[in-house]
C-alpha cells in the first residue's frame, strides 16, 4: 500500500482503487474502504467529492452511522466546521435514546439509536455512511433523525457508494444525495 502516491490526474473517484476486495467470505462487505482512509489525499478528495453537491446548502450538523460512517462523517463535519453526531448500534449509549429497528445489507435484524437531546426540531442534518447497499441502515437513520424533529431536507445523504437497489432508489427519490462513484463505474458497484 503506497500512502504517498497521488496520481497526476485526480478525477472524481480516483481513490476508489485504494479499496481492498473481500477475502473473508459472504459475512463481510464486498469491499473494504479502510485503506482509502489511510491515504491522506485519498481521504481529503473523497470528503471533498461527498460535500461538493452540498456547497452553499444550509447544514447544521453532520451525523455518521456506526461504525465506518463515523470516519467520513467526522471528516465531513470538520471540513464544514459543524458538530458531529454519532448514530450508534443499540446498547452503546448511556443516556436517554430513541431506537429504530432495521435490516442491514446482510439481512440481519438490528437496532440503532441516537441520544434524544442532540437534535432540536428543524435541525438540518447531513447523514453520512460508508455505503448504501440495500438502504435499510440509512433509512433507519433518516427515521431516527426525523422522529426527533430533525430534517434531512434540505441537507441530505452522503456515502462513498449508493447502489441502485430498491432502497437506494427510495432514498434518492426523497433526499438530496451524494456519492463518489462515477456513472461509468456504477454498474460495476451495483453488480458485485
């Protein structure tokens, strides 16, 4: 892994090649972006590409989804000079929370939660996660934000990849979205 090499021509998504394929089997995601996060320019360009569609938009806070969404979400919040809210898997917060059940990309039933005092009504939230595969996790995060009175419109949703699944389409139809996969590569990501 060369953490120093930066290509001369940095087109949107150049850093996607830094991701490593799954070598552990079907219980894992098909790509691992953690090497992308180790590359200083790759991470900066990824965050810049995620935030580009939201330039000039009113965003009050960035929320990241447990766990890999914490990395991109915190980086986006720092870039925007906004606060960061962690949307956690159930059982990790020692304060009052609101919970939302969901089914993740692997078909497992889970519950996520968020503290009840972090989102005043009308707060404009940019939701960030690493990947939107089936859309179940992101949709549950949206529902949590909206239960507390926060809004994901006009802010929105950002992820490295948003697959063209039924859940991904549901999110795209309702919220402003950003992702890093160029249109010419999208079919490859959808057909993993």
